């Protein structure tokens, strides 16, 4: 007779698996950085030198007049190149922890990168232990063959290809309204500049790859019970790759994808723990566990090399990015205002209105045809509402950072856009009998 494991035993096993996954990921992430730090600087110097002119001709600011969200973040990309370029006599094991940059008085990291090629002697070596800088695992090997401009072109092609692949998968599952919601969300990311910024791209790839995996393998992930592990992995990758740009994108976009698929395939489940909003909360906790666990792993690895001083500096930075300095009075509403300002242009309102009009037309058409009764599923609607609130909770926790860096943190709000559009279309999906018959 088959023995069914108790729920407590299953949960304990899941927790053990997540802890093991974090530990393995911390070790693997560190070793990968050690490997790329073993690449000699002379192998990268030509590509870096050929990238200087790009930084000379660009600066942080509106790329499209009237669209403050079209800023190209050459400041952060310059920091990435500065880190990739750095070299000294330390072992790769130590450099993989420190993630040094060349430092010059009164110069930004991007200006410091350029100054190195003007043969200006650096004033100091700046370590950056509080972030993993996992992007170096990709950037340093790419710089063996390509310069900054080349990588931008490759970036744009890969991002377009990833979007098209997800659209194809949505189409196969007959997720036509959701496809429109995704495309509008993509426009809110300002794709014109997305591919030009390497740091923006890291988060995009993680979030959209998570959505791709859910859309392509939803049934397999569900049957094997791997949702918690998937979201923990997305959180860990975000912590590893990102420099605090718009990290909840990698949570909210796949979460919305999960609720979309749940609404097609799991709607008859009545168990409390199977409700989508409970799953959304659990998956969010798993993502946070992966994100914080991976970040904490970097702090702990730094202690044997730099003692408790680096850990103290990290905690001070976390406090600063949350509430600001003592002399600063950061208002949460001012933070929200700065981020919403990035979407001040009327084109974004127009996109939402057009989507609403499409829904209204289809709604009236199906009511005229009397295809189905109007029975919206409240548990699904509540799930979308929870996801919509995630960026606002994140900005509350990182108030100072989101205030100062609104030119990039506003992209967190695309999570709310995607969830809102899917929330709006949910009553329509209840009216389409043909979708129910073909999808479930």
C-alpha cells in the first residue's frame, strides 16, 4: 500500500531542498567568478579600448526627447566595464570577492574607465564586495571577441528573439489577450534603450526566461512540484547578476505568467492551499529566500578575505538605500512620484486605453453572441492584485534608492502593468467558451 507523505514532511523536504540549492548556487557562483577572473587583462584590453569612444559620446539622459524613461545608463555600464577591466597581483579567489574597480578622485566609474585609457594613474582601488557582479561571467568572455557596440547589437537581437519565442508559446496556448498584455508591458520597458544597457538587460533576461520556462513547461513543473525551486532560482540569479536596478521584475513577470496558466488549467481546485493567491505568496517567499540567501552568501564569502568590515559596510549601505541618511527626509510618496514621472508621456495612457477598447469590443461581441455567463474567479483577481502591489512594497523597502535612481527603478512598475492588464482581461476570458474548451 502506497504511503502518502504528510504535508509537514513535504514542506520540510522543500525547505531542505531550497537551502541546499542556495548553498550549491553560492559555491557555483563564486567558482564561476574565479574562472573568469583568471582571464588575463591583456586578452580584454583591445575590446575595452574600442569601447571607450561609446562612453565618450554618450551620457546619462533622455535618449528620446520628452521620454525621461529613455535614459541610457552608461554610468552603470561604465562601472561594469571598469570592473571587467581591473587587474592587480591578487589571486582570482580574492578578486572574485572584491570585484575591484579603478578609482579616481571626482570621477564616476564610467569616467574612471575612460581615464584608464588616457593613461591617468588611478588614485585608489575601489572594492565592491556587497554585490556579486555575476554579469562578469558573461561580460569578460564576450570581451574576448566583441566591444561594447557589438555586445549591444547582440543584446538587442537576443532580446527580440526571446520576446518572439514567448509570443509563439502564448499563441500555441491560445493566450491571445495575454499576448497583447505582454507586448504592452514590453513597451513600458522602453525596448529602444533596453538593449543598449547591459545592466538593464540582466534583469530582463532572467524575468522573461522565467516566463518562458513556465509557458513552455507548466505541466511538467506542476507535476514534479518544482515551482518553489524555480522561483528560488530566479531570486538567486537576480541577486547574482543585478546591481539593484528593477529586481522584482524577475518575480512579478513569471508570477503573472503562473496565474495566467493557473486560470486555464487549475480552476476547479478548491483546496485552500491550492488557491492561486496562496501560491503567489509562497512563490514570492521562495524568490525572496533565494534572493536574500544568495546575497548573504556573498557577504559570508567576503569575511575570510576582508573580515567583518565589509559586512558592516554592506549593512550600512542597506540602511542608507532603505531610509536614507539621518539628515535626509525621504518621502515614500515623493519616491512614487519620481518613478511615475518616468511614464509622464501620454503614449502610455494611450496604450492602456487601446487595450481597454479591445477588451470592451470583444466583451460586447461575446455578450451579443451569448457565449457564456459572466463568472469572474475572485481568487484569480486577488492574485493579480497581490502581484500589482509587489513593486510598491519594494519601493517602500528601498525608498531612498528608488528615489535617487528612478531612471531605472521605474521599470519595477512594469510588473504592475502586466498584472493590471491581465486582471482587466480576466472577465473577458470567462466569456469565451471556445477558449475554455480548447485550453482545459
